């Protein structure tokens, strides 16, 4: 403990020195990602990957310009990551925690334009207290991917707006396109930044420069291949979204919109309360926080409120229910709104205390992680996600007893197939209708496949046999007894149907 206190004192002195602040914060964020990765491995590893995580691995096996449900960027990132790292709990949770860590680094960079050093330190520290940057970020999905992309788009937009730099404008277009390739929800970011640009008092200077048009051209060029893919596949992702998010009643939409706003602000309540209490914020200061009068801070406020509030308008127009979790990428500028007002008095000692609390909390949680993991283990029979590493090895063993070539396709129960394909060394594709685009029938015939079901699941077995058709196959019954992290858990039995390749 004494060593930790001494280390923190050295860290505090290093951050207080402007010459060392950037390097210190950079390595502090690396440590932040490492601590939360360890927490995720201990507390979530025994339960296996979340379905969102295995689904993205399944999409990543087809390097294409789109997927059935979402644009392709998350799948591309996972594909590239697992080309370097093994598919394991530690590597996937590390990738997940890089998303908030990069976002916090961008927040640190943006705040340099608007906050003094002690407020910059406090701003990054309070953002780590938002669950989006820790607990929720551990579940890697298309929402967490947006966090650094929205931050980077906002960063370069603000810079291009104030400097009219073509370089900054080009980067704004690059990251705006990347955000759209992450999730279509990013249309609210782009619309919000357009409104901010039009509403700012300096709009005429900005729009007479090359900056906005460079952003538009670069962004459009990068999004074009995905648009072509959408046309070729009859806008399949839009059809999926329409089917899943069907129109609701107006009253249900209003209730959901209120829930979105209440939940979103609830997630960031702790950082706001800390600032209000420490700085003894007055009512007049609240007004200056939310809607500043000077041009630079007003532009930041516009860029903050637009992407956060526009989803409410969109939901009411489309009669669509929205959830507060989808706001996780919209908080990049929150520290500037809370701390940039001259009426917010902030001392160095305040930053030190807030930073100490923010640094100590994840360390305490890491110490408590084994107990949390023991308390959160699911009751009842283990899920296929828990047993997937062992089941994947057994599937590939049975396949290679009959076939000398790598396993290319696995079908059956989606709850089994997605985690098994994630862990399988041959990196097969998942045959899950509605989630994965179907392969060419002749390619499937020449490659062969495996069908997986829980033994006794007659509906799944019937679908598997229909998928196999008249092809010869071998049926195996496998019981998985050992469950990592859960000694004594009851076994589960699986039916594995091996269909060898046919010419």
C-alpha cells in the first residue's frame, strides 16, 4: 500500500508538469485498460463470451462491405485483431477496453483547447466513473466501437471549424465515414455536427472555406463501397432494422424517449454531481455550462447537445423505441461543458482528490473481482457459451477424423454455433439464418459442414437434417462434463452431425 501511495504521488507530480502530462496520461490510460481487462477476465470469463461478441466474430469470417444486421467496421476490427492475437478472454476484453481508453485519450486532447491542466486531469478522471467507460465497455459490440469514432470525428470537426485546416477536415470525413460504417446510429452525430456548424455565429467563414467540402468528399468516398454493397444486397441491413425496430404507438415512443433521456443523464450523474459539489456550482453557472455565450464554447455546446438530443426527434418521427445505452458514444464533450465556465472554480487539490478516487475505484473492484465472479455465476445447466472452448475442440476432432481439410461451415442451434465457431481453430463460418449471409450452395457442398444441437432438441435436429438434405453424414453424441471455472457443474449433451465434402 505504501508503494502504491508513493507511486500515486509521483504520478500526480508528473501530470502536474505540462511537459510530462501527455506521456503520463497516455500510460495511465494503458494501465486503466489493463486493470479493467483483468477485471473482465475474472468476472466475465467463466460465463463465456456475450452473444454480441461471438456474433461479431462470426461476421468477421466474411471480409465483406456489410453484414445482415450492421455495417461492417466492428467485424473488420475483430478480424484484424484476431489475425494478431488468439481468440481468448484476455485478448477480446483487451480489445473491448481499448475503445474507452482511446476515447479518454481523445477527450484529453480535445480539452487542451478549452481547459487548464488541472481541469483537464479532472475531466478525464470523472469520465472514467461513467459505466459506459468500464462495465458496459467490456461487452464489445457496435455501440462500444462508436465511442472512439464519435470522439475522433468531433475532435477533428471542431479543429477544422476553428482553423479551416484541410488536413483536419479530411480526418473529420474519415472518422465520420468510419462511424457510419460502425453503426447507422452515427447519422445523429453527423446531423448534430451539421446543425452545430449552421447554428454557429462563424458559419459564413467556415462554409466559404474548403474545409466542409473536403470533409463531405472524403466521407462520401469512404462510405461509397458500403453503399454499393447495400444496393447489391437489396438494402438487407435496413430491412433487418425495420423488422426488429417496427413502428410503435406514439405513447410508447414518448415513454421510451423519456426513458432514453432519463437513463442517459442518469449514467453521467456521478461526474456531474462531483463537479457541482466540489465547485459549488450556482444556478447562473448551470446556464453558462449548458449554453455558453462565447463562440468557441457555444460551438462545443452545439456539438454536444445535437448528437445527444436528435435521437429523440428521430425516434418520435419514426415511432421507434430507443434506449439510453445507445447514448454511450455521445459524451465526449461533457468535461468541457462541466468545467470550462470561468465560474467553475477548480483547484489543483480538487483534481488530485478526484483523480485519486477515479484511480482507486477500479483497483478496489479488481481486488473484489474473484468474489464478484463467484456471486455472478449463472445457476442451472451451463450454457453453450461456457462450454464452447471444449466443445469446439471436440467438434474439430470429430471432423478431422473423417476429413483432412479444415472445417469451413458449422450450422445448427445459433446459441451453440456462434460460440463454437468463435473458438474453433479452423475459424469456420456460422450457418445461422437471419444473422449470416448464406453461402453458395455448391461451395457448401464441396466444403462439407457440421451441424450442432443440444441432444433432445427435436426442432433443432429436424432443421439440421433438412439442411443436410440427402448428403451422407455421421452422428455423434458428446457429453461435456468439465466446465472452466465451475467445478461440479452438471454435464450437457450435444449432437454433432459431420457432413463430409462432396464433389
